C-alpha cells in the first residue's frame, strides 16, 4: 500500500505530533478533506508512546467508531495490530488494551467516572452529548496526556465551538474540501458533484468550506425553486414500496405518504400523499375513521403499484398503530397487518440532508398530481430562526411537518443504501 499525505496533513503531523503537541489536538472541517485519514497513523503513534493510564476511543456510537476509525485502520495495519471491540467495550490496539465507547447519550458519562486517561481519541465530536465531553475534560489527567479528535462544523453556538474559542490548551487545524489535494486529483468528478449537491445549503458551508454557520431560510431550496422539475409519471421499476404514517392532533394532522425505491436504489419516488386535519368546528378524527382512511390509502397504492412492503408509523402512538392493524384486518387488508410497525425516527437533520442530496443528484421525484401535501410541505419547510444552539426544523403549526415526517419514515432505514449504491 502506497502511503501519501497532503500538504495540510503533513503540516498537522509536524505541528501536533513531532512538534510540541498540546493537550487538545483537533482537526475540524469539511467532509472528505483528509482530516481523519491522518489519524489512522497518528493513533498508533500516540498509543505506542502514551504514558501509564487508560486509553479511550470515543465515537458518536460504537458502530460509527468501528466504521470510521477501526475498520480503516485494520485495512492498513491488519487485525493483528487493530482488534475488534469486545462485549466489555475494549479493543486491543498495537499491543495495548483500550476502551471504545459511544458518546451520543448522557448515560455514557457513568463509564468515564473515576477513570483517568493518558490518551483519548474522539471521532465526530460535535455529535456527542455535551455532558460526556464535560466529564471527559476532567478525566484526561495523566502527565503528558493528549486528546486527538475530528469533527465537522455545526451551529456557531454549538458547545464544541464554544470550547474551541476558549482559552484551553488547543491545537486547531481547519480543513476545507479543497485541502484534500490527493482526493481532488484522483476523484475530481466526486469533488465537483459534492459541491453541486450541497450548493445553496447550510451543508455547503460546513461540509465543503468547513465553516461554522447557522441554518436559516428554506430547507429544501432546490425543490422550492422549481417543484415541477421533480414531477414524474408513475414509475414501473419499483423494488420496494413503503408507507409512512404520522399521527397528529390540534393544529397538527394525520399524514399518509407512500414512496417507492427503484431498482438498484436508483431513485426515491413519492407515489402519493394525504393529510387529514381536524377542522376548528369539528371533533378530532376518531380511531375508526382514521383506520378507514388509512386502509383506503393503502388499497389505492397496492392496486396501482403492487404489494406494500412496510408501513412505518410514529412510534409514540402505539394505541393508534394497533387501531390501524385492526382496521386493515377487518377491512380486507389482512396481508398488510404484519408490515405495520414503528418508524425508526432517526435524526431529523440526517433525513433532511439525505433528501437534499437525492434532489441534487436528480434522484428524488414526486408522481405528478398525486403528492400535493408533500410538495407543499417541501416548498414551505423552514429552519427555525429562534433555535440558537442547534439546527431545528420550524414546527410551530405554520408549515406541514406531518407530511415531511411521514415521508421520511419511509426511507430513513434505506439512507445508507441510497447514498452508497444509487449514485
């Protein structure tokens, strides 16, 4: 394997490894900018030279730590030197036993209490729970202890940005996408396509330019600019059909959205959508009426496109989900009952980002004349201007969040496949 570093990576190595490393050594910036690749070589150096004390690797989850850090290192250094995470949350690295845990939940704090670390590596730091990081600061207490870590930028009021701007002993290197001169040389088409995909969004500033900026204005700007450009006739090459259900009350509404994924994860197509909102002078839609609306919607989808593979519902309403199963059973769609289950309800911003990338790649579409509620929801969706420390979709009753949630429930389980295989 030929090892080659960019000028920015060489600078980081000189200044944070062979030079005079500081207590906190952080590389922050764009995706695919080369900031993490250098760590596949920095981590072995730190582990081999760490003073007495515990060694810890932290990621958003253990799964992301394995995928982003350990597996790539294994490809370089072999499984003999880079082991696998055990049930005790340990991993053997270059002859030393190290701990490896996720940092996304507050309950991870208890795993750090009472421990003292001589070396800590942190992946995707901005995704961590703040309390984990605050506890960690007091645990890196051995003489000569070091922290290395990477992160993409986030909201300018994010707790990590506040730490970076503090008087702590920090070495900080900022990365832009164009700093990865090797990747730009070998994959110029990918670099340009990534820039096009994120153009006009908050992620262009963060993931291309490496800037800390707030999300503002229209979320799906590319769709809002020309909704008709995304309309298509009913597709015939579907490999999977899913229905999403979001339950509402008060100003909110019950939303049904059906989507299809074409063969090879080529496109995500919204097949149909409905939203049922209680009128001010009317009572709430009772569970029996809701069940009838649901069955009618699903029957229409099945008759037009074929068998519905999954129905993903807002997991907060188990009684209403049971009602949908009962309605399907009694109204002639018994075959659908096993398919009705809970939505994952993953990060809203991850769902938004995936949809925007599909739109930019011309891989997102809505069936002409069948998806008015989804089209209106995408066109009017806004970032919340009052959210001061995080990115948050505006949800104050002035926009249709129900249809967006229902749509996202249908494809959130397939985001990685859509991103990996369909481009």
